[in-house]
């Protein structure tokens, strides 16, 4: 029964016309193809031709949802065996019952309500068995009286669009999984299932290259037999290793259209053919830089090559797989770096607590113990200074490897930083072996000769040992006590091993108490300065004083500097103490000047920690500014060893201080190891002969020779010389005869407070 437009009501005609507007050009083409019919105004022929030329489904159904008119597109896609026309048939005749029921219910709702249903997505299977997605609109058709007499429908095949949407959603989901750190196996499985859903009759597999770059590791294959996957695991890639092993070897896609006949599968076809696979198409997975990371493969049970669309999908899959692998490798690398030392590869401080906790747990389970040894290389700094930091790094790597070779898998070596290591000994000992045996083996391995950059040398180590549960119950306690024992090993001569004892515990406790007392002393103004005069031998005038710090303890009385300065240096308190000393000395010197006393220089000792701080020069400038003292009335005393730690940096800092106007002196000259070449570069004005060379003058011939040599050397470099520790008239006479410029010591005065010194300054000459 032909469909006539005149039978449609206004609403139905308008909606139908709107839906058909997209096919206007086809309608015009239909008119061109049937000019005679058009010319004769044969509306029936014209309409049938037009409908058949529309590529979309176009049909009319009666009130019972039976086809009255159907165009060529829907007829050709839905004819079944024994059916040559859809006219008079319903969807129940051509679709499964559940599909037909859905269509029927929708159409009966339209007929009942008279309301159109537009842009519905429907899934059907055509006569060839292919699933298709349709975008369908169905509208009521009314007669002249306005009654609904059926429906008109138009449906467009959107299968490709749905496939594209599905693919994009799948890609987005995969990238989200990667971003959230999902396990690689899960990402790979989802990726394979996505490809399998878009490529019919294939089974996917992802393989990875092992870290050695030679062997195969299974990544994922959700629909492959696990037995087959196990056969592949660990195989070595090569020029004739099936599709995947060859693709990774060549670094390019390998398409095998017939496994049974292809020589690449000659040695392996017996493994794969029992599973029914006849073709295998594999492409390498690459990193962003082009490195081969693995392969993506599709197995087919039908011989042949992949379609262009399939190859495109595989390209997408290898790209996403590469992103996933690199993301995982980067994450693993970050995790490794967070918990391991980048130089040696050993666990670092962040892993120490975890390793100790595990060792303690294991000790508790077996009713045993575990041992923690704190190890510090002796004189490691000399290697850095003589050969450079590169050689020092190489030494640390060698030492780390040697130590690892001395312990078992249950033990751990941890690098804390610098040249400090921790050795954890856990687990049962071998028969006849003791913990001490293993620790001595570590020490012997460290002390073996090392050759770096053509030079051979040896380093030893000092080791402190603490045991669980005897010396501590957790990582903090054990490390602190092993550290204390290690420092005791340093004190007794280095190259030694010291086990923690109660005596060391008491000393550590005393040190902690002293540290807190010293911290409070700074806060409570228990520290004060005394001053020792310095005299010019040629004029007898007091031209300078050295500021010396003292501690008046509320219970112990006066504490000598030698009893608290080393502790301050060890704990870091030397920084604030040194800053206070500098500010107080500048303030006092300015106060003397304001009181009308002769202008003199105040000399202040500088600690190594202060001198190495980046803002040290600025802090000196601030102390001068706060006090109002002019820079040339301040002298800073630097030790040889402090300067030689980093000569280049020291010279730069000294020049900055010189530009500030501050005087510089080298203290305790002769006790360090500065070279003449270095000494020439230092912008200093004075050398101070150490008291150890003055004490036995003039009777000790060696000391006399050294004193004369230092004085001669200093004068040749245009430097003045001051001798400290002068206590007798004979010493003064010798030094004056030897050409020494200045003296300081008990012969002139013991260190005294500011008021007593003021009285001395009032005396014109001593």
C-alpha cells in the first residue's frame, strides 16, 4: 500500500518533512532519475523512488505495527530466508522476541498518546548477523479527521559513531587508570578487552621486556589460555622468535598471516597451533624516546592480515601501553629514589626505621636479637680534598659494594648520608659464626686498598655497635647508642669497633644535659666575655685585645671554654654563641671608644661552622652596624684547618670581609696544613704563632727554629707576627731578637673583664 503525504495530518507531515530535510539532495536526485514520472506528475512513482534512494531506514507502519511501506535500505538489511518483502510483517517476524517487544511497546505508546519519540538509540542485528546501532525517530501519522492511523519511522545507522564513542570512552578510562596508578596488569587487560571489542574474532596479548632487555615477561592476556602464557614467559627475543619476540628484536611490526607456514614460527608453531591460532600480528611498544618496552599482539583463528582499521587500533594500543609502562617505571623510580641513596643504591635514612622494625619483629618471633652498627669512614675528607668529590663518590660506591658482599640477604646496609652507614645484622648466625665476625668482615672489606684514578690508598672505619633488646627497643634508641659508641671509637684512635656500654650511656646522658644547660646559658645571659691584651713589642703599646668567652654556671661556677666549646661545635650551638660573641665584642669596643679610651682593635675567634655559612659576611656587617663600631677596629681570627676545608670558598669569603674593612688573622699558625701557595692568596694581615711553639722558648732548639722560620716567612709575605702564650721575660727577649712584632700571654695579663681592661688601657705604655 503506497504511502500518500495527503494522508498525514499537519503535525505528522511537518515532523516527517523535518526528518527528511537531511535527504533533500537525494530527493532531487530521485526527480532527476525519474524525469518522465515527474513530468507526468506521477506522485506515487516519484515518492517510491525518493524513499528507495534514501540511505536511512524509512518506513510506515499501521496501528498494529505492521509494515505498510518500507524503503530499499530497511528491506535489504532485514530480509530473512523465505521472506522477500516486509509488507504486512511486524518486527516479531524479523527480530528476536525481546527486541521486537521493545519496538512494539514504543510504537504503541506513540499511537496511544499521539506524541512523537525522537532520537532513540536502538541496537539490532541485521540479516547478515551484524550488530547495528540505529538513531531512530518515530512519529504518529493522522488521517484527515486527526485520528492516529499508524507511525512513520526514520532510522540512521550510527554504528561507526557508537564504535568511535566507545573507543574514546575506553581510551579516557584507560588514561584515568594510568593517572590513578592502577596496576599494569589491570591497565593492560582493559586495553586488550577494548581492542577485542572493536576487532572481531581476535585475542590480544601484551608482553614486556625484562630489565635485561633480552627476555620476555608476561604483561596481560585476559582471553589467552594461562598455560600458553606460561610457555612464553622468560623466552629470549631474537630474529626468529615468533611474532612478538621478533617484533621486539627488530623494533618494528611483524605480521604473520599463516603461523603454520611462516619461518618465524618454525620452532614454536607446535606450541600455538593446538590452541587454534593461525595468524599473529605483533607491534613493538615503545617509550617516548623510542626504546622498545614490549609488544602488543593479536592472535586470529583465521589466516590473513589485519585490516587498516585494525592496524590503526593496534597503533593506538601500543601508544597507550607505552604511556602506562613509562608511568609505572617513573613511579617505581620515584619510589626507589625516595627510599634509596642515589649514589650507592643502598636504602637511605627514610627506610632505616622500617628495616629496624622488621628486624626487631623477626628477632621477637624467634626469641633472638638483632644488631645495629653505626659506621663512619675515617679521614674520608682527605680523599675529597686531595682527589676531588668525584673520587670521593667513587670510593663510597666501592665501599658500599664491599659491605653488601659481606652480609646476607636478611641483613641490611643503609647509607645515612656523607660517609656514614648503618649495618643491620638480623637472622640466625651460621654455625660457629658470631655477629662480631660479620662486623669485623665488614671493617676488613672497607680497609682493603682502593685504586681510583690511578692512585691507590686505604680508608678505615670507626664502628659503634648496639644490640636489641639490650641497648634499645626501637630504631631511635639503637641508632643513638650506636652513634655514641662510634664516637667513642673515634676518640680512642679510629679504625676501631666499640660496643655500647653503660658508661657510654652515662656520657651520652651527661652530654645531653650539658647541651640543654648550654642552650639555657645563652638564653639566661650566663655567658660573658673576658679580654686579653696584645702588645706591640716595638712601642710597648696595647693596640688590641682578644675577646674570650666564659660561662658562669649557676651550680658549677666558672666553666672553661675547653669544656663547652667542643660541645657547642658538635651540637650546632656554636653558631648562636659565636654570633653573640661577635656582637658583644663590637659593642664593648665601641663603649670603650665612647668613654674616651685609646682606640684599639678587638679580635674575635671564628668557628668553622660560622665561616662556612653563606650569610656570615652579612652577619658581621650587621654586628658592626648595630654597635656603631668601624670595621677596621675588628679583627677576625681564622684557623688554618678552617680555611683549608675549601680554599676557593674561603678566599672568596675572606675577600668579602676585606672589602668590608675587617682585619683578618690566621690563628694557631703551624698546627694546620696550609701550603705557601695557599698562604699567598689569603688576604690576612697577621700570623699568630701557636702557644705550643712558644712554651719552651728559648731553651728548646726545635721550637726556636720553628719560631724564627715562621717570623721570617711572615715578613717575607708582608705579614705581622704575634706570639701567644708568652709568660716569661726570656720568651719576650727571644721573640724581640727574632723579629716578632707582637705578643699576647700571661706575662702581660690573664684574660680580664672589661672594667679591669679599662684600667690597663689608661696606662700609656707597659
